[in-house]
């Protein structure tokens, strides 16, 4: 813009913001904030209870279950990859069959055209 009003120019006087001044101190406590008593020491969290001891039979069962889950996860990953490969191969099969069908149609059309041309040449040679 070539002509800008004075209120948008850099030389226009700045007007101070209206409203109460910003608070400088900590202010009153917030609504759900708990008041802290200066005469009390802060509470400390209780230490967690000691872990129960696991006997060897239970430990063996847990280890067997964990190994079973890991094996199942591996089998699932392999199964998902096999499904992805199968889907890809099916897509390639469908695409290839379609392309071969199109080529077969074109080849059949060329064979019919060639048969027509051979018949026309043979007929032309016989009429001479």
C-alpha cells in the first residue's frame, strides 16, 4: 500500500494498555491449592514393600510362559510376512493373467488379419 493510515505507521504514538497492573508477588493461594503449615515437616513416601520371593518351580513356570509368548510373537510375525508375500504374489498373478489375455487377443486379431491378407493375395493370383 502506498498510503497507510497513521494508526498503522511506525511513527504513530503508542497507547498504554488499559486494565489493572500485573501482580508482582506470589498472590493469594489458588482455589484447590492446599495451605502448607510451617510447623509441620513434609511427609515422606513409604518405601515399597519388599518383592516376594519366588521359588524355583514358579520361576521355571514364569520363564516357560515368557518363552512361549516370545515364540508366539515370532510365529505371528512370520505368519504376517507370509500373508503379505501371498497377497503380493496373487496381485502379480492377476496382473500377469490380464496382460497375457490382452496379448492373446492382439495375436488372434493379427492371425485373422494375416489369414484375410493371404486369402486376398491367393484370390488375386487365381484371377490373373
